[in-house]
C-alpha cells in the first residue's frame, strides 16, 4: 500500500541520501545509478559506500546491512554528509541500523513487503515499528 503525502516544495542547498539493505541486494548499484544521474544534471557529489565487515552475513541481520550514501548539491561540497535528509531502507535491519542518522522531519522510504515477522525478529524488533510508531 503506497502512502502519498502532500508537502510544500522545498529547495535545499544540499541533500544527503542513503540507500540501505542486505549485502548483495544492490545498494551499491542503486547508489551508483543515483550518483550518475545527479552528476549528469551538473551537481557536485561526494559518496560513501558502506560494506559490512562480515563475509555475507545472514540475510536480514544487522551485521549484513550494506549501504551507499550520496551527498549532492549545485554548490561545492567536500564530505559525504553527516546526517541524512532521506533514508531508503529495504528491510527492518537496514531501518534499525540507519534510522538514528535520519534528520528529524527527514524522508523515510521503506520496502514494507520486507517487514515480515521473520525479518523483524532477525533485526531484533519485538513488534513492527511500522505499526507501533
């Protein structure tokens, strides 16, 4: 079920977005594609790929989360960004490990199909955070 909310258009000087999911789910590819598209539009870019230290940790676990962060702006930037304007989380483990970096009022995009009882337990959630706030 897609939820679409009406918000006023905001112009930001720079934006930091992180794609996060299981290692092997294509987060590096998604981040690279987003980076390339942003560069074609003439933006300045700094990226930070984040690979887990473990060799292919079990899917859905906190240790297996991979990410790719992109900071882009129409002006010069020099870091991959400190806090996130947008988080794209593909499963509960990605949400749990990255939510702390999302700015208050930031945009959260989730793959809600991955919020199954099994994946919630693997990520250490006792209840579904989408249902209990």
